[in-house]
C-alpha cells in the first residue's frame, strides 16, 4: 500500500470555491482623506497603470504590477476560467483563488484577512497578503503603504546535493532578532537539476509543514516534526495510490483512508503503515467489509457484504472467514457454524430455501462426517457423509 495523485494544491484549493468579484455592496475608493493611495517599496513609490484602491478599508494593488516591482523577481500567471493566480519566485510557489481568503503558499494553506478580487477586469490583491508571502515589513502612514524588502531571500547550501532559497520570519511577520528561534519559508532545490524537492516552513533547517517530492513521482503534503512526516497529511505514490490521514514517525498511524486507482478504498485505523483496528473497506463492484483488521488483513470480528445482497457475519483470520460465522444468500440459504480458510469446516448447519437443512460435520465446504439431513417431507438421513453424499448410518 503505497501511492498518491499528482494534483497541484493551488488548483485543488479552488475547486470548492465560488469565485467572486467586488460587488456594489463593497466600499471602493482610491483615496484616503482626499489623498490618492500610494504603495512604496523601500521608500520608492511603485508606478501603477491602475490605481491602488481601498476596499472596505483594506488597501489593494494591481497584482501584476505589484509583483513586478518586487526585487526577487516574480512570474505571475492567471487561469481566467478557474480564476486562479499562480506566483512563482525564488523560494516561493503561491496559488490564490479569486474570492478566497485562503492562499496555498509552498503547499501550506494560510488564511489571509481579505481575498484577491477582480475590479473592473483587473486583478487586485491585498498589499498585506504579498507582504506576508514574501516576509516583507509593512507599515502604513495615512494614504501611503510602505513595504521594506530588507528581508530579501537567502540562498543556503543545504547539503552536497541540495540548496535552499527562502525567507526568515516570525509569527508576527517581523524580522528575526538575536536569540529568536529561526523559522524560514522556502524551497529546497536539487543542485544537479534545479528541480524543487521540498516546499514549506522550516524550523532550524527541518521541515515543519509543507510538501516533499521524490524522483519517482511520489510526494507528501502535510505536517512534519523534526523533518519527519508527523501529524496530518497525504502521501501519493506514482502508481496512483494515496493515503490521507494521521502519520507518526513517517508512517501511517492513527485514523486515515487509503485509496487504490481502481476505486477500492479503506477508511479506519492504521498502525505502522497498515490497517490495524476498526475499519471499513469498499470495492468498486459494491462489495464492502466492516470490522477488525490486523496487519492489513481482515482479522477479528467483521461482516462482508457481496454486491448481490449476500453477506457473512463472524470471525476472520488472515483475510478469510475463520472461526464462528454465518453466511446468508439472497435466495434464503443460510450456513452458520465453524469456518476455516473461507469454507465451512467443523460443526455447522446449512439451510436451503425449500426448507431442507443439514446439521453436522463439514470439511472444505462439503458435508463430511457425522450429520443429519432433514428434508421438507419430514424424512431424514442420519449417519455418515462423504464429500456431500450420504454414505449410510
């Protein structure tokens, strides 16, 4: 069990959103106290083709122009159909959807105070959002918003094979000070290919939250502890399998769900990367099992339902009915008794839909040993049976 689906978080983020634009109910002005709104970077005004605006008291600026003015160099793309903007820069991969307060920053979802908007067919973004993304100092003075880029990105030699580009930050978006724990947002790149291998928030050089990618196409998005997968996340394998749920020490542990490409899926408890404990498994043909698992197999008590309406309730071992159990058929037939490796074995009774029934010994699914067959007309065969055939008293 090991796999994942290659979908960009920036796109997944917006699938459930209803994109919106600034409406008539919004208060939109281009001045504060009669003075035009200005945005400056490192003390120099940024020139905009379209004016910065105040929307419900929040300062917005045209997205393309604002990103173009940043010293780190940004590439902005916009999918007008999905209404999703993507920003790429050294150490940054960002996705924003029109109307959503959530941005996907290096595969970490962050809640912002205000959403990106479309105003008069122009993409506008809160200046505070861009400041937060690039860890820029922000201050406001009447009608002027000031951005300080002193916290420019850093390139760090990660190891012999990788390097890191990122930005230092604190929770209040202030600069790092003496003795303060180091947190950085950024991306780890492969030295040979330049391909990103990890995105997110780093704590003293180890991933805390974000995404990790492997050469074979596998990837993980979620929480980390000391650089290891811990907490909640999702792991995708190159063949299409994926797991979503709790992890500990890099393995699936706790509650989660595992999906196969053919539509089969399991929901329940995991231990050491395998279903262990209570869980449910569903198959594409409509069959399903609910009950106990051990080391990835059905073991303990559980029930299995076939698509035709038949079902088994009882004990399991090694993924098969073993122990005491009952099997029901849609046409009314019933067996209840002992099972071994998916077949009636031992003592049990079988009832036919016409009223006939047998009580006695079974072997490999057939009447074998001592038993009594009761017929609908009241007659009986009592004695020894072999491979389903009555031998005699």
